[in-house]
């Protein structure tokens, strides 16, 4: 029963997502809102604002630096999770070995 | 257990290659203003140079280059550099991560330029520390597992 319910929920959410996907602007559409406001402003002002010819760097590290801060924190959190998980596994193994002897 | 194979060829190839990989990594980080690249890519290259030593020279001999215990602190230092640049900008009355308020006494345009560079260095540190730390976790896990097996086998013989 629970499985059937979960399957129905997944199908319903999938249908909603696909339906919503049709409302997105086409890939590379020059009239999409993202292409008419932000992208142009970034490309026009990047060199003037930060004297950096590579405007991708300016976007990543200046205009969207909050985003990049979050990204690097995500990377670091992944490493921390590996560290904690594997280390606790090791400790459990060692304790188990101690009980056997 | 994975043992390093003591072959003079791989040893010397690694010794020649690692400095060049590291120089290229710093080039990618510091030249990110002018060409494709930046903190993530340069950090991955730096981590690659360390992992090459780990794989070829073995875990013990490559500790001189980058000790295992420094992995997580190195990553945390990178995040701290990034967040610290944000707070430095707040000291001068700007918003968080508003680089033109960094207290370095340059024109706002060059302050933003410098802020981008500092932030990229922080990202590179974070990526390097994290990648090396993940590799060391996996390898140490395996080795500890092996030792535990050997230990239990020895105790069984004792009994």
C-alpha cells in the first residue's frame, strides 16, 4: 500500500515537473529573460567593473560570489562528511576487534 | 594491502612531473583573470599533484609533500579565507563580499580585481584540502581494515 502510494506521488510530481518544463524558454532563446537583462549587463560591465578580461571569472567570483561561497562550502562539507563517516567506521571496527579478543 | 612498488622509473617520473603540475596549477589559479581557469580548476590540479605522489610513492613517503592530517584544516583554511574576505569588506562599511570596500587602499576597480583573486585562492585551498582528504580517508580505511583482519587472525592463533 505504502509502495503504491509512493509510486503515485512520484508519478504525479514527475508529471508536474515535465508540464512545468514546457513553460521554460527554449535553450539559447535570445528573448528569454535571462538573456535580455542579466547576461547583457554582466558582459557589458564586467571589464569596466573589475578590470578583468575574463568575464566568467567576474561573474563567478564577484557578481555571484555568494553562490561560489556556497559551492566551496558544499565541496568542503562533502570532504568533511567522508572524513567523519570513514573515521567513525574505523573506530567501530576497532572496538569490534577488541571485543573479539 | 596496497604496497608501493619501488620502481625507479615511476619514482623519477613523478619527481620531474610534480613541480610542473604544481606550477601549472598556480598558473591556472592566478591567470584566471585572463584565461579559462580559477580556483576550482587550479585546486583540482594541486590535489592531482599530491595524489600522484600518494599513488606512486606510497602513503608514507608522500607525507613530506602534504601530510594526511593537514587535509581538512587546509580545506577549512580556504573557506575561512573566502569568508574572511567577505568580513573584511564589512569592516569598511560595505556589504558582505562587496570587494570595493576592502581596506587595501586601491581604487575600487582594482579592489574588486584583488578581491576576486583572494577568493579564488580560498576556493583553491578548499578544493585541494578536500580532494586529498577524501583520498586519504578511503585509503586509510582500507589499510585499517587490513590491520584489523591481521590483528584478529593473530589473536585467533593465540587462542
